[in-house]
C-alpha cells in the first residue's frame, strides 16, 4: 500500500497540528496501513497538562482533528483513484469534532493515532480516530469533515 506521508502532499502546509512548514507546530505525519490511517507522534515535555507526566487535552484534540482531516483528504484521493499531489487539490474542513478522554495520556512515550473512514457520502466524510499510549486507548474521537472548494483556503 502507499506509504507516502499525507501531509507532504497536502496544499497549504501551515497548519499548527499537521503543517510541515509550521516550525512551531506539532507536524504529525500520517500514512496508510491498509484501510487505516496511522500516525505515531512523540510529545515534547512542554506539551504537558497540569501534571507534568500527562499530555494536554487540547493537544490530544488537535492531533485527533488533524489526523482525521488528513485521513479524509487521503481517502478522497483514493476514492477518486488519483495521487495526493495531483490537481485540483482536495481540502476538507472540520464541521464537528467530538473527543472522549478515556484515561490520562502519558507524555513520556510516543502516541499512536489510528483512524478509519466511517462514512463517505457527498461532501461529508466521517472519520473515527483512537489515540493510544503504551498500548492502551487513552482517547477517541469522531470528526465530521466537509469538503470545501479550493478558494476556501484563501482570504477574500
């Protein structure tokens, strides 16, 4: 299967969570593993919550959101039978993000995100995503991604 990093082929690479051109961002990297999109990311010591050994919940929500949106973009390209670096570019925006925090996420080990397409219909794609740390599911999310026109990415 295609092992290319999704974010390397997505237009407008400045997102704080997944943009490869954002030096201060999280720069997550997602790839296909069969029908599942996988991302392994190592938190830094400054991504902590109140306790110094726990990952901040806002960062958890951000990486679930970004991994899910990138999965929707990659899935749309797959569905159209074309490579991610082809024009016209495909872009999705978050219409809804729901995150359930199951247990504290340790900050000292990498986290693994696993996302799947739950539904793809018209402009709407629903992605489910789980975040694992030390082999245990610590959070899960569902993102409703809506396909937007290329002009959406640019200020009017």
